[in-house]
């Protein structure tokens, strides 16, 4: 390798790449079996984003290494090709491939932007729902406290009512007793 080129990154083994892909496939299949809402898909993507990025970086590094090896393996003075048709075909293929890559990249970016937008919307809705739940719980706690206070007030009023009934009964007995004494004692005459 010459000094003008940067050193190639260490490459993961093929079995390591396959095992990482298998993990992604298995987790994707498990997620598909549990039902797919948008929030579940967004959460799955978010949790596995770093894994996907590292896998893409490894694949890119592998591709770069393979391309460098191919370039070094080519003879220094390639034989000129006499067919002009081949160069046209080659440039067409290159053009088609670059256009397809650009389309894939654009589609992927649009999907990512759409997913991010939907994730932001879902998070906003979740935050709103949590705030409403918090307010509802607060109202419920306040209502529970009010109910407890009212129960204590009712208990207190019942006790006061019982005391008042007893006092009324006692006053009634005293009144009857006084009336009986007054009726049984002879009238006193004033002299």
C-alpha cells in the first residue's frame, strides 16, 4: 500500500457480520409478530439505530477495502479496449447505478425524515396525554381529600346530633319531673 492512501480500517469477519445481521432479522421478525404500530416501529428503529449505523460503517469499510484491493490487483498498464460500444455501455451502467443510488438515498432520507416527524408527533401526543393524566390524577387526589373531609364532617355532625338528642331527652325528663313535682305539691298561698 502506498503512503498517500490512508490505512485501511480493520474489518470484521464475515461470520461476525452475518451474526449481527441475524440478530437484526430475528428482532425484526419478533417485532412484526407482536403487531406494528407506528410508535413500535419508531421505537424499534430508535433502539437499533446505533447497531444499524455501525453495521453500515463496517459494510462501507469492507467495500472500500475490496475496492482498494481490486485497484491494486489491476495491471499497471491496462490494454486499450478497441470497442467504443463498451465504453458507452460502461458509462450508461455507471450513470444508471449512480442515479439508483441517489434515488435510494433520497428515498431513505425521506423515510427517515418522515419517521422522525412521526416520532416527534407521537412524542408530543404522549407528552400531552401524560400532562392530562397528571392533571386528572391531581383533580382525583383533591376530590378524594374533599370527600374524606366531608365524611369527617358528617361523622362530627352525627355525633353532635346524638348529643343534641340526648340533651333534648334529658331536658324533656327534667321538664316532666318538674311538672310532676309542681302538680303534687300543694299550692302555696300568699299571706
